[in-house]
C-alpha cells in the first residue's frame, strides 16, 4: 500500500509542477514572447513524460497489490481499494492523497482552458491584423464603382 500512496504523492508533485508551468505559460502568452513560450513547452514536455512514467509505476503498484490480495485487476480503482483496506491509517492516507491529486488536476485543467482561450484570442488578433494589412480589391479602388470604366479587353492586349 505504501508504494501506491508514494506513487500518488509523486503524481501530485508532478502535477503541481505542471500547474506552476501552466501559470507561467499564462503570463508568457500575455507578454507575447514566443521564445519564452517555446522554452516553457520543452520543460512541460519533460514533465508530461515524467507524469506518464509515474502513472505507469502507480498502475504497476496497484496491479501488484490486487494480485497479492487475490482480486481481479479489471475492477482496480481507488474506491475498491478503500473498501478492501482494513488499516485506517493507510485508508486515510490514500484518501487524502487521492483528493489532493484530484484537486491539482482540476486546477491544471482550468488553467489550461484559460491558456487555450488566451491563445485563441491572440490568434484572432493576429488574423484581424493580417486582414487589415492586406486590403481587398474593393479597398484598393477609391471612389464609386460606377465611375470606373471597364474596357472590353485586357490590360495586356496591344495593337500589332
């Protein structure tokens, strides 16, 4: 049980680092610094790989615990483990670390949704700016359209 609790605590720490990184990302997006954002994304990728490894370790510990208890691993969940535990201290520790992990993941998801909204807003601003910088054919013709004569032949036609 100690291995499961330890692996969950590791996941909490990694997700807290990801949350801090996500908050930094918010500030960098507000600044508009592409170089800082790229560096932060490299750091985040490393943290995500670390989280994936920690999750694999947690799954292995849970499967090991289930096999020691001679239970089917298909029904492996924290709720089922809590129901099986007799030791109140282990039960409380598992419950607390699970709640902490849930809270940090929820906060991370909310922060990433904010970042997504900010990035989308930035992209819309860039698109509007580009649209303003590249005028359409209508904007290039000054005056009323009826005043403009349209010759029957192309500009490149010439008399031989």
